[in-house]
C-alpha cells in the first residue's frame, strides 16, 4: 500500500525511529494521555456503581475538558506511533483488538454518559443508577482495561527493528 509506505518512510517517522529520545518521549506522552482518559472513565464508572458516594456527579462536568485533552494527547501520539509501523500495524491482531476496544469503549462511555446525563443535569449528586446502568459501567471499565492490555501487547508482537550503524 503506497500510502502506508509513504507514512512509514516520511521524515518524521524516520526521526522518531532513529532518535534516542523521540520514541520513548512519544510513548510517555501516549501513556499520560491514556492515564487521563482511562482514569476519568474508571472514576466515572466507579461513581455510577456508587463508589464513592461523596464524589459529586456534577464534578464530572468540569472534568470533560481534561478528558478531551487526554484524548487529544492519545490521538496525536497514537497517530505518530502508528506512522512508524504503518506497514505492519494494520495487520497486527493486538493492534486491531486495541482499536476495536477503543471504539467500543468510546461507544459504551457515550451510552453511559447519556444514561447518567439526566442525574448530572439535575445536579442530583446522590443519584442511584439501575442495575442495567451499573452493568454498562462494569462493561465500560473492562473494555478500557482490555484496550490498555491489548496496547501493551502490541510491543511484544512486532518484529524488532534492528539498525547497525557502520
């Protein structure tokens, strides 16, 4: 695929692969974005499950911008990381699973947010959720944890790039 080859061979991808610090820094940025997004998702899931009851649901209104910032960090760093392995990642099962889980996790979080939106909009910080909403919160948490595991597994399924400088 010409586009994937171009993506992998472009100067930015080559710089990231060749520079001693670029790839590790990019992985750190990706990890920070992931920690923000998944941390907030898990906090919201736990609150829907009733833990801790003292955490007001309205607090999540203020955390939305932080969540989108984490998502932007993840998306930008993820695209650049993808570019360095554009010819192999689309065919990697761990990568496919990670992307599928992220899409499913985003969809389930959207449904969960819509379900909980009425309580948040009404500033009802003591809202109790039905068992179906709690089940969705558990599913959402498991899907996002699965995305993290699949993402970590990618590194163990790729052939190493060995460069011998003369």
